[in-house]
């Protein structure tokens, strides 16, 4: 359901919206922009959480990787 609202924008921003809205409406352009912004914020929040988890577990991951490397055979390349 759509709800009519009033938003005040600077003149230059409104001109840019109008330029994008040639084949649609201002409302559609603004709604898409807000949706994109909210999706980007959600992604940034998820990414920050993932980085925090990886940083918290980095020592464990590094120890596991070091252990795995001890199983790697070292190959002497031809002379």
C-alpha cells in the first residue's frame, strides 16, 4: 500500500530526480533510491558483522591453516 507524503528536496536534487524520471515518475525514482539506500545499509551492517566475526576468529583460523600447511609435501623443483 502506498501512502502519500510530502518531502522537501533541494532544487538541484529535484532536477536530477526529474532527469531520471523521464520515463517514470518522481515517486518511483525516489522510492527506488530509498530502497537501494536501505539495501546498501543492510549489506554494510551484514558485512561489518562478518568482518567482526572473522577478526574475532582470525587466530583460530591462522592456527588451523598453519597446521594444514604441515601436511603439504615440499616439492623440489628440477635443477
